C-alpha cells in the first residue's frame, strides 16, 4: 500500500514538472517571437511566472500541505515586499525614455 501512495506522489510531481516545462517553453517562445506589444508581453510573462512560482511553492516547497495560517503569512509578506518595491522603483520609472528613432536608449531629465 505504501508503494502505491509513493508512486502516486511521484506521478503528481512529474505532472507538475511537465507543466513547469511547458510554461517555460511558452515564455521562451513569447520572448523570442515578440507576439504582443511590450506592455502586454510583460503582463503575459509576469502572469506565467506567477503561475510557475505558485506551482513551485505549492508542490516542491510543500506549502500546499501546510496550514492555512502559514500560506496566508507567505502571501501577506510577499505582497508587502511588492508594495515596498513599488514605492522604491515607481518614482524612477519615467527616467528612461523610449528612443525617438528606435536605436539605443535616451536618458531624460
């Protein structure tokens, strides 16, 4: 009976690994083909990365099997880190201007 449960566990990890591999391949293809505008491309890549990180945290770091309090502490602390990063980096977001002729970067102000 123990072997069946362990085999089921290995199968689940294999499927998670396969999903991560497919998501990574999609990210690479999207990055090289440039099928969207830059802002939409960034949104798509961030969305795929969030899905991948949730799979990694949930299964390979075994957070899926933890109590709800532990999961909420992680979500709140990561969200707080993103908010802090936003306040540090957003004021400088307009410093790099898009190039007028498409070559190089033009540093403004």
